[in-house]
């Protein structure tokens, strides 16, 4: 979780300096969802199809930081040769099958991958991750209906950070219990504390085993709060005064650090580990800045239409 947080903070710094360009959505505050989920999967055999807020998913699947930075910096050494940037970053070799800038579009794609696993004998489970706002997208419900009808091994993970882009989610629906919507399709759903990494891991592990054993899809609504704007540059004028400060007291890293201290780890040990991780992230960013820039003439490579 530190690695993800420090990566996002360094990306913010590089974006302000003009080195990272294009649309960037950070995930500060939501790290426990990615770490908890990915530690419960058999990567890279199992597959993750994240939303456009996907840096945390990529890092949690094990994608090297140098390649991550390189992609956002438009360098040849990036995960996709500098062609995808933040919005389309992917790393299939690690089970991370790419961000998608269409809201909720990963759900039908992940469902298709789950369908394929019923034919290839891989025993693969797929994860589709998206925000709660995507639960109002038709394609998401089509994917859920199809997954339920075929009992496909796919988990739909809702990252509920209480905002659909810039709008409070509970102002858009009659019920904000999004996990309950699966009942219309016969899909079991559960709401979990998305700031508790162990709770996420245990919940996902149970449902992964169930899906792998033929139990079909499930919905996991992970409750969390983002500590940054919807995108870099978002003034967040729509958020009540003090909301971010309040969220900072219960975010996943603070909670995990406190739990480790209660379990017997000293604050000094934590700080040393934290400093090592911060140094690793900064060194990776510095190395990526030295990579050759991607050749614009190659922009049409690896495209299919």
C-alpha cells in the first residue's frame, strides 16, 4: 500500500512538472482494495480488468515501477512502449488486462475472459473493477446477467468512494446499497470495509474459491474514500469542508500502521520500511525519466480496428 501511495504522489509531482501528460486519475486512499484483492488471487493466471483509476491495481499485480513510470512518461520502456499513458495502461504478463476509459466497460470484457476459462480448462477467475457510478451503466448489467446465466467465474468489485466523478452517488439513486442489485440476476453480493486490507482479502479469497469451484459470479462492494480529486486538477469544490481531513484519519494505510503497532511492531521499524519504499519509488521514477522517449511514428502499432 505504501508503494501505491508513494507512486501516486510521485506521479502527481511529475504531472505538475509537465513530465507526465494527459488525463490521470489517482487512487490515494483506496489502496486496501487492490492489495487485498490481488493477494487473494492466483496471479498471473487469474486476471484483473480495472477501471481507469488503475495504477494501484497494476502495482498490486506486481507490475515493475520502472515500467509503470515509463508508460506515464511516454517512454519506450513503459509497459506499453509509452503508447497507452495512464488511461490505457496494461500489463497482461502480470494478469493486469488494462485500464479502460469507458465507464464500466471492463465488466463485459472480464465476463468474456471468464467465459473463455470455461472452455480452456484453466480454472481462471477474473475480476472486473469499477466505481459505484458504473452500476448505472447498461453494459455492466448485461455482463452481470450473462455471467449469472452461465455461472461464470467472475467477481464484480465495486470501488465505492461515494462520488460518481464529481457528484455524490447517493444523490443519484434511491438505494445506495449497490451490492444488492445483483439479487435481480441471482448474484450474491456483499459489502465490505474497503479500508481494511485483511477484510478485503478474506472476502475475496472466499468468493474466488467459490467461483473457481463452479459457484458463479459475485458482487463485492468495497466501501472507501479517495483522498484526492477525481482527476489531477480537480478543485473538489463539491466536497464538504473537512471531509478529506476526516477521511485521512481512517484511510487504509493509517489503519494498517496502527494495527501493526498494536501487534508489536515499533514505530521506528515502520518508518525504516516506509523510507525504503519511498526511496525505491523515487529511484524508479528517476530511472524512467532517463529512458528514451517513445517514437511518435510507432503510435499506430499494436492497434486493431
